[in-house]
């Protein structure tokens, strides 16, 4: 085999692997229909909030794993803001789990304020610099999200762009 053929074969294998890893179905050990896994993390002001706290209020919760440095995550923010403004009065909450990386808490807080992300934002890392929430949900890439009904069932995974509002409208309106 020539070097060009080997390189072409490697590129093809890598492209297939990357496209497979980028599908919502392969991102998680959680499936639609599963019960949510409760997580409790600190908000930007230090208050610990659990997903179960929000569900206890009868809310629909979008658990959203993201980071300030993630371009695709940043591209989703306008869609999240629009969905939040439209559906929060009807019982919707976003539980934004930051995977910005240890030591970036101040940049995270600043980013939340600058982008008017007024929903529940939590820091994903623990004292050991691990992210047990992302591990629990099997998150392999970001952005990743899971829509949880008030009764705790995962009803959608990997919502992007306009699909966020369309899906919420199906359940909430």
C-alpha cells in the first residue's frame, strides 16, 4: 500500500469514529425513558442545588453540560436563552453544569453574567478535580443535554438549536 492510500484509509477511519462519537446516542449511558440521576452541585454564589430540588417544584429540567471555551456550547447559548425566556414561566429550568476546568471559576462566573444566563448554573468539578456529574451521565463530549420531565423521566437527549424550543413546546404548551 502506498503512503497516500494508508493516509486516506486512516482519515476515513478517523472521520467515521468522530462522526459516531458526535451522535447523541453514543454520548451517554443514559437513554430516553430512563430515570434521571440526581446531582447536587454548587451555583456561582456557592449554594448547593440538586436536580431533585427543581423537579420537586414540578419543573421540566434541561441538564446541560457545557464549557465557556467550547465553541459549539457558545453557539447554543442564544437558543438556550430564548427557550428559557419562553418556557421558564411555564415550569422550565435549565441546570447548566460547567465543565470549564479546574481553576476557571472566575471566568465561568463572568461568562454567565455577560451572557445573561439567568438559569441555575453549577460548577461541575469536585475537590478532587473530577466531574462526577458528567461521569454519572456518561458525557463524552459537550455540549450534551438531557431533558427531564417533572416525574424524573429522561424524555429527550442531545437537543440543539431550534429543536430545544420545539421539544419543549411539545411537552409544556
